[in-house]
C-alpha cells in the first residue's frame, strides 16, 4: 500500500489497505502497458499448459527449492506462475504475517488469490 501511495499518489485506505495495494498494482500495470511492456506471461505467449514445466525447471524437477529472500517450493512457483499468466488473477500483498484462506505465507506477506 505504501508503494501505491508514494509512487502513484493513490489515496491510502487505512481501514482496508488491500484496496490501496490493489490500486497500486493497477497503476503499475497501466504504466507498463502504456510503454508497451508485457505484464502477464500470456502477453509473451506463455500459457497455463507450460507452467508445470517452468516450475519444474526452476526447482530442478521439484527436488530443490529456490532461496533468495524466501524459499519457494515447486508448488509455490506453480501458483505464482499461474497468477502471472492470467489477466483475471490479481494479487495483493498484505503485510500482516498471517496465512489466510486462498493464500500462502511468503516473507511476512500474505498473497491472496482471487
């Protein structure tokens, strides 16, 4: 939500900061599209059918995890790539450190799936 306010000038919704975060995501996507940059894997020709193979490659056939800021398994990468593939999916980062229905814990961030 802070990114949305500071970068895009979105109004902060203190009661529901997820609304502010979603406004920031929409503004970022609109900007990227305005300069011709793809925002979904489908924009560069990658479809749902290719996601399992991509996730497998990232995690060495599901035998490893990738760790940078966080450790992600093959299933987590599959979920993230599915979100990145479809226009109808949106994500919102809610920094409350809890796991909620339809989401997964990721570096003190709950990513909720629509």
